[in-house]
C-alpha cells in the first residue's frame, strides 16, 4: 500500500492528513494552507480552478463557481457548465483530486489510498456517492468514517480513563452530534443525530437577509436580483461573522455595491455581536434538538458526559459555545483544532488499517434505521438506528396474496412508520416463489451493512432456495458505467493539468536560463 491519507471532505473546507513517525500531520496545500476551500470554478477561458484560487474569484464569476457541493451529494442534482452536466460526485472528485495531488507533492510519492470522512447523519446514498467521488479521483477509498468519530479518534488516542464524550460538530453546511464511549483504545459510537441542512452557511444567510432588507429600506433596491451583489454580500457576511467570534462589532464596507437612482451605492453597516446573535438565535436553538436526541438515544444525561468536543469552524461562534455550556452544564472542550481534527482522525484510522497504529479499535453505528416496505406502505425495520457496524440481520416475511410468485423488495432508510416518509434506497424483485396460499411462503430478507456503512440486501425464498440480492444503488447514485466514464474524464483532466504544470515548469526553466539568475531556490519552491 502506498501512503494512505486521511481526508476530511468538508462542505466549506477540506483537509488532508498523513501519519508520519507515528503522529498525524496536516498536509499543507500547494500555497501552504492547512485547509483547502471546497470550491471548484470553471473560468471563461476553459481553466478549472480548485480551492483558494476558485474561492478568490467566486465574486466575479459566481455562476461558474461551485461551492457547498457536499450538500448535494447523493441527490440527482447536476451542475451544468458550458453544456456539460456534472454530478456532485464529479465535482467532489475534483476537490479530492486536488488534495491527492497536493499530498503526492508533499510526500514526494504518488498517493493512491485514502480514508474519507462523512457526517454521521449521511444516508447510504450519500456515503456511496462519497466513495464514488474518491474512485473518480483515482483514490482507493479504504474506509468511509463518520466525522465525529474521526474527531474523537484524534482526541481519544492518548486517553486512558474510560469516559463518555459528546462531539458537537457544526461545520459550514452540516451539523452532527455524537455520543461516544472511549475505553482503553476502543471508541464506540453510542448514538448520533444531526441535521445535514444546518451549518455556518445558514448563519451567513441570516446576515445577508438582514442586509438585503436594509438595502431595500435605504436605497429601494432588490439585491436578490443581482447574483454578483449577492455573492459580495455573502462573502462580506461570512467575514463579519468570523470577526464577531472574537470582536463585539464588525463593519461591512462594500464600495460600489450596486447602482441606485441617485448613483453608485457605497454601502457600509456595522453589525454588533448582539444583533448577530438576535438574527441567528433560532439556528443555535435548532442545534439543541439533535443534542437532546443523541443523549436520549444513548440513554445518558448531560451530567454523564465528561467532555463535549467542539468541532467544525462554526463551533467557534460564542453563542453556540454558550448554548452548549448552558445545556450540558460544563465548559465545552476546545483543546483540539476544530478545522483539522477530523482529517487527523481519518489519518489515524488509516494508520490502523495499514498497521502503523495499534491498540485502537473503532466501532461505528448506523445513523438511520433500515428496513423494507410491507403491505399498505408500512415500514418494517430490520436494522435499528445506532446499531454497531458491521452488522448482519435477517427477518422472515411472507406473501400478501395467494399464489403470488413474485415479491417486490423495496429497501428504505429512515425513522418514520410509513415508507413514503422515508427514503427509498433501492428495490428488486424476487421471482419464482412456489405457488401457495398467502402467508405460506417464507422469505428471508437479510440486511448487511459493512464497515463503511454501505448496505447489501438479500432475499431468499426458503421453500425453493431461490435468492436475489442487490448492492443498493439508489436512483440518485451513479451506475458503474457512469463511474467509469467519470474516472476516465477525471484522468484526462489529470493529464491535462499535469501537462499544464509541465508547460509552466518548462516556461519557468526557460526564463531562468535566460536570466541565468540567482533566485533558483525561490522559483523551485514556488513551482512545486
Ligand atoms: P468547516 O466546514 O468545519 O470547515 O466549517 C466552515 C464554517 O465555519 C464556515 O461556515 C465558516 O464561515 C465557519 N467559521 C470558520 N471560522 C469561524 C469563526 N472563527 N467563527 C465563526 N464561524 C467560523
């Protein structure tokens, strides 16, 4: 196995780490940053930008810049650029490819293997999509692990005393809470809950809404109509939000923001922390529901949790920390870097897989219940939420009508009693059931979830021994041929990118030769 890297594929930022000398080390990107914005852009002249370069030009190129693609993973959403439709997996693969290439440069050898993290609340389709993104990027995804588990791994490795901890992870686009049990090298997830549509972006949006109202009141303009104004507002709102984590007021200054009847608008507004807290208090409150849920699923009270780990950039918001402090009755633990610990945990898990790290065992759980549809659209659970992985479980079902020779096995994921309220993961038919009165045939349905949280289902007619099994590919996921095509395209780009890089390098060499110059060291470092 080549070097295995741990990747935190975040909504807003991504981060990679590797085990070096028994320690997890963050891999800097080509510009030295420890995290890389999860942003992809297509410039008008056909270049593809990823990371900081893409984020930097987002304001001037908003309709060809893609951010927060993680929110679309596992859905059939497509981004169309110049007539080509990209899946969320392909866009994510571009980010992964950049992390892979930066890591290969840093390590001086080709990186091919990775452990990638996902929010604990990700459904099967979302996990599968993440794995596919890795494959498209040319990575062997050795394991998909939950982000809070990775954070706990980064933290828990040195801990000796048995304890229960909570991981409160508020990132850019997702929120997760996990309750974990740490006991002599074993980290067990007792419960997870969350909301994969809640994160720092919503705090930015609340501020943007406030500014839009203010612009309307002061200048009678509708900022919603202008995408480049909106992009500037969004960027300014995020910066103000970050400032408000350490200051009590932040000033937003946007010269020439838009045109009003009386000329250009040079917009300025000061937001106090109190105002920001008022605008976002509902979001902070919303994070408390999954906290309650996770505790109740784990059968624990706030008092039995010894530490609350704060993870994700948005956990730095003072009102968030205060809400956690009030609810849990203890000071949130901030001893680990909220932006880096997930990638570090993923690389530690990589170390376990490659044998570099010993004495550490990871037990993960299913985030949602799984089962099949029975008569009348009733959801029959086979594996309950929060069951430790890997798991295999079977139930016996029978036919609903007499002389029925086929059954439809519809696999659902969710917590609601009726299947229409849950998510359909996939379906298949079991044919050739022996003709009999209803209720006689015995059909055994077996669910198996592997350590990545990916589901395999088998149905067998115990009378005839006939069986049918599927590897679930939810309708939103990609087929093998689609993955193959995307892998091929990504490779083509890799070649093109490499060629571009080589061209740039030889251009630089020529320049150096011409100048016969003295700045060799600097130029070499810069071109890497
Ligand atoms: P993550 O997905 O963990 O990288 O978190 C990114 C989110 O954290 C984005 O919404 C950032 O705006 C937000 N964030 C980063 N630093 C801070 C900070 N100091 N205060 C508030 N939010 C922050």
